[in-house]
C-alpha cells in the first residue's frame, strides 16, 4: 500500500518477489498478535546483512518479550500515526482529539 502511494520506482520488481520465512529463536506460537512490531523491529535491526545472524533485541522470556513489545508498540505508533504518509492521519488526529475531549469533560 505504501509503495503504491509513494509511487516507488521498484514497486513492480518487489511485487514479483516471493516471501521467505526465517526461523527465529525468539518466535512464539502467537506472533500474529504483534507481527507488525516484529516486522518494524526487523527493518530497524537487519540492515540487509545476510553474513551475520542479527539480533532484534527480543528477549526469549515470554514476560520480558511482552514488555518489550509494549514499549516498541508505543514507539512505532508515535512515529507512524502522525506521519504524513499515513493516509488515515487526519482521522487518527480527529479521533484522538475527540477522545481527549471526552476524558477532560
């Protein structure tokens, strides 16, 4: 969606690629809940370096991982929601303002 919106020059090339699933030591059976957090963290940490095994900084301990995901969710939300690339930016700001008004009245 984003690549189409910004008319990325490699869009056609990227659409033709297949997805390769990687086995990761910190994965869980419930990764679908925070999959966007995992993807964002991968993009931050991977840097296209296939020569080494990269560490995304996720603890293997479930409780610690849950806390880390919560912190990253806040970090990414604060950056993505008000971004000019977010096609729902105006709606997000409007709903946040309405929620803020409801809590202060």
